[in-house]
C-alpha cells in the first residue's frame, strides 16, 4: 500500500531517517515504535507529504508521492495527531465535515456519514455542535478520528493518538480503536512509544532507532529472537515494571 | 455520494456560508471601500473654475479672498486657502494647480529667483515669462520684513537699529519657520550684520507674537503690515545696513489666463494700485484681532474702495463641521481601504514566503519611518496638492500595522493546525480561506484598527497640503490665535478616533471566531 525505498530525511543538525526501506501491507495495522527522536513521526509526515524525502522514493498504491499529486492523495489518507489538531474556530461537526463539504458532498450524505462515524467512535451526538475547547481530551481525539475517517480513506496514519490521554480514557479508547480497525479493515500505520499498546494493536511492529529500522515483526518474534542487543534492552525496559510487580508475593 | 453542489452552494449566501469570517468585517470593509471610492471620485477635478491660492499667513489669505471675490464676478472661482510656504505655493502655480496668488517682489528676487539674482521688476518679468508666468503691477503697498521687539525692552536695552543687537548676544530670537530658512531671512541677516545670538529657533510666525507678548521671546521677524505691531506696541528696528529688499505686493499668475479666463483676469487686476499700506494693516487687524472672516473683510474692502458688491457671509460652524467631517472621512476611508486591499495580500505573501517577508516588512517599515510632514511634501511633485498626496501618504502609513499583523497572525497559528489543514488535502487557497484566515482574523483586524486610529490623527496634517479635513480649522486657529477654531478641529478629530476605535472593537467581537471566544467561558 505504502512503500518507502531508500528514504533519507536530514535536518540541519541531525538525520531523522537514514536510508529506510519499509513496506506497509494493505489491510494491516503496522505500529512504529522506538525511543524518542528515532524518526517515527518523520515517517508518517513523509507518508502524507508534509515533508519530502531528501533521497529515496515513497509510493502510495504504486504511485510516487509528488507535490502535484499530494492534495488528491491526501484525501485517500486520514491523519490523526497526538493533540488532535482540531480547528478551534470550527465546531466538532464542521471539523469533521470540512473536507467533505469542500469536495462537494451534499448535505444529506454529509450528515448521514457524521452519524455513522459518531456511532462508530462512540462520540455523543450532542457534542457535535460544540467547539473543540468545550470537549474533553478523549472526545477531541474521537472527533479527530472521525475527521480522518470522513472521506473513507484507504489508509489511516495515527501519530501517538492516545499519547495525551489519562490512563482510564486511554484504555477505553484503545479498545474502541482496535474494534474500529478490525471492523473497517483499513491499512493503519500507528506510532506509539508504548510496547504494550504496540502489541495490542499491531499485526506488525517496526522498531526504530536513530533513523534506522532495527527489527520488524511481531512482539513474540522480538522476544524470542531480538535482532540485536538494543532490541532486547528496549523490550526488557518496557517489561520491567510489570515483571517486578508479578514477582511480589 | 458526491453531488455537483459546491461548498458555497447557491441558496446559501456566501456570507452565511462563512460563519467564521464574520459578516461584520465584510460590511465594515465594503462600507469603507464604497466611501473611499466616492471620495476618490470627488477628488477628481470638476470642470475648471479659476483656482486662487494663498500662502499660509493672514495677509496672503485676505489677498486671496480679494482675488477670488473679484474673479467670481466673471465666473466660478475657488480659493485654496493657506496652502503652505512660498516654495509650495509657487510650485503649485508653476505646475498649474493654482492659477494665481499674491507674492512680493523681495521674495521673488531673494528667494524664488535667488539663483538668477534679478535686479529689477523688468528682469523678474523676463525670467518668469520663460515659465509662462506673469506679474501684475504693484497692488499699492509694501509688506517688508523687519525685526521687532517689545518697545519697553528695546528702550531698556537702548536698541533702535538692527546693528544695536550686536551688543546683546543673550537675546532670545524666535523667527517664523520660513524666515529661518529663506535666503533673504536669518542666515543672510546674521552674516550681513554679524549677529552673535545663539538662542535662535524657528516657530510658527503667529506663535512668535504670543511669545513676545508673554516675554518668552525677545525678538522676532515681522511683516510691516502685521496688525500685531500696533496691538502689542512693538518697535520695528531700523534696517541701518540696508539688508532687507523691498517687498512690493503683486499678483503672480499664469499667462494662459488671458485666454482661458480673460474676464476673471481683468476683474482681479482691478486690485492693482488700490490697496494702501494702512488699508492692508487694517484688513489684517480685522481678521486677526477682530476675528472677522477673510471673505467678509475682503467683501467690505471691495464695496468701500472699488464699489464692487460681493455677497459674503460668515460660514456657519455647523456647515464647516460637516464639510471638514466629510473631507476627513474621505481621506481616512479611501487611504484605509486601499491599504487593506494591498496590505492584507502583502501580509499573506510574507507569511507564505519567509525570504519575501524580510523584504516586504522592511520596505513597509521604511515607509513608516519617514516623518509625516516630509512624506506629504515628497508626494506633492507626484500627486499635486490637495487630497492626492494626503491619501497616498496616509495609505503608506497604514500599510505597516496591517501587513505586520496579517503576517504575525498567520505565523502565530500553531504548526499542528496548519499541518492538519494541509494533511486533510486542502489546497493552499482553501486553507487560507477556511482555516488560516479566520484564525488570523482577530490579529488582522487589530492591525486595521491601529492603522485606522493612526490615520484619523495623521489626516489632520492633510490640511498642510490643501486636503482639508479637521486639520484645516486647527491650522487656521493657530494662524489666527483662535482657540475656538483649534478646538473645532481637534475635538472632532479626537472623537472620530474614539468612534473608529469603538467601531473596530465592535467588529472585533463579531470577527473573533466563536470557538476561540469560548476559551474565556471554560
Ligand atoms: N522540523 C525539524 N527540524 C529539525 N529537526 C527535526 C525536525 N523535525 C524532527 N527533527 C529531528 O528529527 C529527528 C526525528 O524526529 P521525529 O519527530 O521523527 O522523532 P519521533 O520518533 O517522532 O520522536 P518522539 O517520540 O519524541 O515523537 C529528531 O532528532 C528531531 O529532533
Ligand atoms: Mg513524534
């Protein structure tokens, strides 16, 4: 579905992504994980064309991602940020329907689709006419997800969508999200830095470090045969607190 | 799923379908634009009446009124009163913006034609003829430059002649701004007499008299026909080394008047040799001390001396108020709407292209640093006198606040929001219209408000170049030492600034997107 070949992205002081090859399989959920600054967000931003690679090529359904093709291709992708990125001057409904109205959907289709999405994301109908600042963090993320799903895109790109939420709401949304993914069977690329969350969602987990892909596979594979010392340590570090608890009498 | 009904589908008005870009702003803007357009249309010259000009001192204005009144017996005639100093008015005549004004021989020989150094009236005429200008015969009186001080002080210091001043270097001299700079003014005088005084500054001529009366000023330049000489009991010092040339009053006019306005020309030339020095002094006194309007004084003189019956009446305060208000609003509205039309796109361009931003903000910033007075004067050669240069100068002044606020408003939008709009697939123009514009609107409007308020104040300077407005009564008030007249301009100008402020605050409330306002409610 999305294919990165030999992609390199440099910034003035650092290389965010270093000669990366990555193929995102259609219909699967791929989770990108790794320490802070390893290039996870950069991959998503390259996929949706917010940044262009310095070297290498990115294809979407076989079509190279070029400036001229971007607006059209972006309508086939949904993008959700950590803090939602909702437009504060638009109501939840207007945020969700902005793009559909822009491309000329008629009012009936728009409102039918909004109801559908509200049900899918468990968003209260009466919250639709509120402004983002009048919604809770969890509700904002649900609106953000509805906005990403509005045009029924083929691909969902989620950058730490649950990162800013408290644990209870996070748990609730995790379950909702997984249910949505399996119901819609979309191609999903999701960034997280929580291994548990990665295992919970991911058909495939991609572990990054310093702009390079270190290992790619299931959590089980990484546990059983870590590609290198770093993978083993990364997994160990995330499991440590739970193991310590389990050992207590 | 898709239909051919667009986002701004028919049936919903464009205004209604833009809930976030407030209707208030639109209405306000279109009001401004319409007013500006009308104002600009009015600025265009009507079928040509004879245009009389005058320098910005009382005698000049009185002579201008005499000429206008006589010319109007033969056809339509306007008087652009108190346009400015010698240079400005002479240039206006040379470029054909005015047809005639009253000038003095000494000013011609020593200031206007100083380079050619003409020695006689014949030589003056020969030089002016090349520029298509003619002079009348003397109007009958001289208005010489002189130095004056209070009689009591002069007696105490035993000063009677200018050369006596050498012995008193501590004296405080305040000269009319023009006298400070003119070739036949202070620089030449100081050299001619070897005067040692250091405390010498320029001041509005009429304010100098008040300083003299109050004892803050010890010596100033006088016109020998000034009414104040007698009023304040001043001593004019004898020009013992013959520095000042004679200043015979005459009319300076464009040669083509003989063809375009022959009857008016003939009528105005009836003034030749008719005004004695005493009559001029008394007319000046009636205006300056008696607070009679120049047109009335002129009409009285014409009736008594030439037997010409002119209908003149004092303009009523209300009429003046409406006229000044109309002129002032026209200046502000036209310059501001042009500024909005240009500055908002410039601000957007600056926000889109960081490298362009430096150039745009730099250039616009430089325009702001030019002193208003200088800017007005720079505009005169390009746009003539009247509303033209004033509108352009105000326009330039209005650019910076609007460009800067548009730029910062757009740049201040958090990156995640800008990128979310981009990631949705909205093209650049749609992002600007639907997302960035509404989010930056409060900042843009604040910029427009700043520009408008500055504009209302700065527009009072327009009167200096003949643009009218509330500056007109202020200038006349200064000239005539009439606090009432000054307030007639200053009070409405201040009130207008407040109104503008209030109007924009109302518009701001309407334009701030509802979603942003809830912040205070939460
Ligand atoms: N606009 C930018 N300018 C300069 N450097 C950048 C920019 N964006 C990212 N970087 C650098 O690129 C590297 C990768 O950044 P990226 O945002 O992809 O990390 P990440 O894996 O998403 O980290 P996190 O988990 O903290 O979100 C980092 O070193 C970061 O400092
Ligand atoms: Mg990140």
